[in-house]
């Protein structure tokens, strides 16, 4: 007679994966992306057909599709996120007596950090001449389809319609709609100010926008959970499409960009924190979830809910964080709008043999400090670069020389952007004496799962995670 033994419970692999810390999931995604990208590069291109005009092999196509879907999901939520976040954040300032001073100091610190970042970029470019001896093929020079000029920037401020939508017709007769983030920003600010002017009659509208913002942020959290998978596609496609050859040809430029960003991140930011009497370790432990998510998502706006959450967790009152972070996500970009365009402009000038004068360097500084809002357009770094090149009179075709490595650089740029946005909010809060110093000093490195659970608990309780600090800060 045989006896049966109880079988071990079946393990659910998806549940086991969910238990892995989010940071490790992202790291695994990075490694898998590089490995699969190298495999795809080894497979090589296939025959060009009508359905596959680029000759991409099956693995490259899969990686490209995964990355595209992830970015598309993020972009789909950006328009309502900008509008709802800006309107709600301006409305949150209605009960704060020092709202104008907070806004002014926020913009001032945006400019100060941008000025330092662009100065570092210019210094590195002047020392290394990144475009002088690069191995990049001049045949890759091609003007970007997305360009920025001062006239384009000023015209772009005027909304074409209330939704900030723009339509374009394809060759096949189809019509596609895109959004202009800069116009949505202008619309949102105008609506927010109108809400303040209307007063109590706007309360029903504010309740609606507040609820809608919570819903959009919840959707965005779900998309963010896909970041490890999106990372595999984005990084894998970049490696498969460009490989290490492009990075080798642009080695000095790539090194300059990352060295500049590391100098800002690990030297400038700690010095600014120390000058303002703030602990460096507390800040970096607290901001790490946003920094790492910005690196893999390559979207300051997509990372915005995480950036705001970690900023509040470091003791910044919600009424101020909900204003500073959305504003910073559209206009405060030390990576995209300062270091990168300054170095890229020097690279293009070196490549075409155009000497730069002191006046040219001063123009780069001016564009970086004053033109950062232009990055709120479609593809931020590209718009900012074309704006810089057009101001200096350099060939716009130089943009095409750098596009091959743009995905690799964009990860570092976005990570620096979101870190700087949180830094300014912390510094201004400290200087305005509304920072919860005990909470800041106790800031610890927190997992993505813990932050998401805290958000869910706060929503169930009907209050934000920083509700108590908001009450205290609003009366400061």
C-alpha cells in the first residue's frame, strides 16, 4: 500500500518577484537591459522590408516596443498631471501669508543652482574640448525636428487651445495629437490664479481637482511599478541600436557630461546643504527613491509624485512641496537645461571649428538660467540644445551628432533634475523656517514599497502623509 505525502504549496513566481525590493528590481532591469541589448547587437540587422524599414531583428523590436510602451504610458498621464498639480498647488498657497516670498525664493534658488551647474559645464568643456578630436561621422549631422528659438519659445507661451493640444497630419492622412507642456503650464498657472481670485465660489472646483489629482497620481504609481520592465526595453534598445561604438566615438563628451553631473550632485549640492545648516546624509537618504526612479524613467514629470513624496518625508510642508515640486518638474533642470546644453554647444563649436568668445560663454549662461522653461516643451534636452545653438549662431545640424548617446545621457540628466528639485524645496523651507527639522534629521532611506504603502494608508485615512506638517507650516 502506497502512502501519499502532502505536496509542498505551489509558489507563485509573480508574488516572489513582488517581494524583491524595488531598487533591486530596477538594478536587475538595468543588467538585463544591457545583456539583452548586447545579444541583440550580436544578432545584427535583418533584411529590410516594408513592415521593417529599419532592418531591426526580432529582439531589438521587442526591446524597442517595451520601452516605447512604458514611455507612452508616462506621457499619457503628463498633461492631466501638470494641470491638476499646478492648479492644486497654487490653490494650496491661498492660506499661506508668505506665499509670494516662497515663490520668489524658489525661483531664485532655481536660478542659483542652474548658474552653478552651467558654469561647471562650461569649465569642463573649455578644459577638454570634447568635439575637437571625436570620431563621430560628420554624416550623422542632422537638424532636429524639434527645435527651440527665443521666438518659438515666446510664441509657444500662448496656448493654441485650452487643452494645450497640437495636431499634425501624417503622410497617410492620419492625424495625431501631441501636447505642449509649456502651454499647459501657462494655462494651469492662469487657472490657479483665477481660482484664488474667485475665492469661496471655487471650492467645488478645487474639490474636484484635488480628487482628480489623487486618481491621476494613483495611475502614475501603477505605471511607475513597471519601471524595471521599462528599463529593460529602454536600455536594451539603446545598447542594441547604438552599442558601445557611439559611446566610444563620443567618449570625452559622455565623460564630461557625467563628470559634470557628479560634481553638481556630490560636491555642489552637499556644499549648499552645509551652508544652510542641513545634514548631507539625511538629504541623500531621503531623496534616493526619487533619484533612482528618475534615472530609470528618464522623466522628471513622471517622477514628480515620488519627488514630492520624498520631499514631504524630509519635513517640507505639503502646502509648499505641492507648489515647488510641480513647478520644478517643468522648469528646474540642472541636467537637461544647464550642464548638457553648455557642453553640447561647446562640442558642436569644436566639431565645426567655430571659436567661442567670452560673450558666447556668457550667452550660454544666460540661455541656461533664463531659458529653462523651454524644456517644458516636447523633448526637453533637445529643445534646450537647439535654443542654445540658435542663440550662438551654431549649426543646428550638430544636434544629430549627439542623438546616438542621448538615451544614455538622459538617465543621468533626469536623476540630477529631480534631486535638484527636492534640494531647492528643502533649502527654501529651511531658510523660511517652515522645515520640520526633526523629521529632516531623522530621514532614512526608504523602499518604494514603503512609500507606496504610506500613500495608500494616507488616502484611506483621508489625509496626506504630511498632513500634520501641513497644518503646522500653513501658520508659519
